C-alpha cells in the first residue's frame, strides 16, 4: 500500500513578514530566488530525473529562460512574486507552488461579482453604487476587446491554477474580476456585457476595498465557504459528514478521530440510513489514511485497489530523507502513534532512503507491501441500504482524490457538485523558505508509476450542481431534493 501524506500546494498565504531593507532591489531579490527555485527543483524534485516525463525538464529550462527575460519588469514586491509565480505555475502541478511571506494590503474590485456557470462568465451580483454597474445575470463576453476566456488566461492562468481543469475555472473567473495588484497583468478598462439580447461596453469602476469584501466576493463567485469538520443531520436518517481537510492538526485531529470512531462504532446506523453525504468542499488533501478510515468505517473491507504494477520512485537526497524522519517524529507519531500503519510506512521509506544514499542512487523504488494493508481492508465489505453521496468542489486534490478513488470504487456511490482538481504523478511535498525570506517553495518528493488514476485526471460529477450560490443551506436543500425525486437511485 502506497500512502500519501501531502497536501496540495496552495495559493498565496500571508505569514510573518521577514525583515527587509527599506527599499530592496527587487530585481536582484527576484533573480536570487529564481535561481534558488531552479536549483532546488533540479536537486530535490523527482521531475528532472524522471525519464518518463521529458516535458518537466523542458519547462524547467524554457520557463526559467522566460523568467529571466521578465527580470527587468520586476521593480516591486508584487512584480517579484507574480514573476516567480508565472515560472512555478508553468509546471501545471498542484504539488509545486509558491506561498507569500510578505503582507500584501492591496485589494480592489469593480463593484460586481463574476461567476462561472454553465461554461459562461456571468455577473452574479453587483453593487449599484458603482458607476455603470452591470445587471446581475449579464454575460461577460470580452474585456478590452479580447474574448473573455483569452483574457482570463492572461490575467489568471498565466500566474496560477490550470485552465485544463474544469474545476479551476470556478475559481479563476471571480479571481479575474478582483485584484491583488499584479503589475504584470493590468486591470481591464472595460468589458462587454450582454443582457436581454443586447451587448454593451461598460467602463469598469475599479475601487480599493478591504480583505473582507474581497474574500466575500471571491467566495460568492466561486465555491462558497467550506463547512467546519463534523456531522449534522439534514433530515431524519440523513447524515451530512463535512470533511474540509485530511490534514488536521492539534484539536482538529482529535475531532476528526472522534468523527471516524463514531462512524465505525455506529456503522449500522449509517449503513441503514436513508442518505449519507460526504461533503469534501475545501479539502485540498493531507493524509490519505483519514480518508481510508472513513471509507472502511462505512463500507467495511475492500479488495486493495493498488495493483502489483503500481509503485513509487522517491527522489533520494539527505534533505528529503530528513523530511520524512521529521514527519515520523512529529505529526505521524502524534496523530497515528508508534505502532501504526503510518509509522511503518515512514520507517520503511527512511530505511530505503538510507540504503539509496549509501549507494549513490538518484531514485529509490518503493513497492506495495501486502503486509502494510490495514486490518480493516481484510474484512468483508458491508451491506448498505443507504444512498451514499460525495460532494466535491474544484479544490479536491491529493489525499482528497485518494479518498475519491476509494469511494468511486464502491458500488452505488453518487458523485455530485463540481469537477475535482487533479494531481500529476508527483506527490508528497515539503516546503523550503527561499533565500530572501519573501516566499516559500513547496515541491514533491516522489513520482507514482502505474497509478490507476492517471496524471491530470479529475473526477466529473454524475450530477453537476447548477445553482447560483454554493452555500451549505442551498446544497443541503439540493441534495435532499435529489434524494426525494429519486435522482440518487442507482
């Protein structure tokens, strides 16, 4: 069994602000950190020694040259960050990304919220106090004379996310009509809005706002806000289990363990319920063992999905080996204990890395070991009368997708919501701080071989949510309606 403990490399995070000169030469800072990113990827990531994926090394070279050519445009901290982001995002890999260590107080919006619905860019809501505010429901077809999809590519996808993933459009569209001050992607002066069969060009009234208004607009236009971890009932014998992460820590890890134990101890209640919903909104991954725990608690044992030909190649470096050792002595010990499948997984990797380091190998191969299978998987599958539904948004990646692999292998499970995200074959991340201290780089340590779910493959729902607002109340009502109308019968 080949477990994962990584979470998807995420978007910009505001952390503690490092100490800088009052007016650093951002071009020099950019070039130094750019070189560090390239060196780290070359020496620590499996991609450069992955002979099965020459495209990785091609972008490492091509993207680096493009980034060097952008250096003369870097004259501010925002140009620094977005310039580096364009290089890193060019790998189109959710497990390779940057997070920002500097405060960015810039927030602006044009007085309306854009959303992605039915393959179109739509005005979800507008503030009438803004000059020329477009009507809610209007379709946006172009900005500054460019087709709106092309414009969104240049404004958003050149710096973050992946246009090949349908789920990323749900996030990219509201982001395109909000601003954090990216100087490499100027704001549009006007857009074309179609309402009532008439097209009208409207000059956009961009105004400075605050973080609260910015985030409210982004969430409203995208996937809303994820539920807190826990279980609620949406009707008699109907259970809604919210799992917004598989990477809990502290008290949240204890809450998740209690929730998994409750499902295992009251398994018959859940199995004989009318409806069980796993709500994965906001879940970008963590440890796949949490997903395994909920899967076996509800469904019982299973035939192990990993075929004999599936294995993992780890990039062998002292730093990568030490990262796994630190995880073993830290959160794995705290959350799973010394005598656990997770700890045996970690110890096996450490031993394999030590042997490979002694031999001077660039990669160490880890194959599935039947002895590592959790005892729950050896039990017979349980019989269920409950309708089981899994709700996803476009954030579901990494260990969340591992959970989806297991659920989609179970008979009768219905997938609803929006398309998930996708992983490449590169998994299991660690994070370093770049030399300037201004940003951090997250990157993968291993590459899957022969995984049943291929690189870049995402899950498309059986039933797509077509509502305007991704609120918990709206989704509860929608899923209840699907159940009562018989659309969940399989």
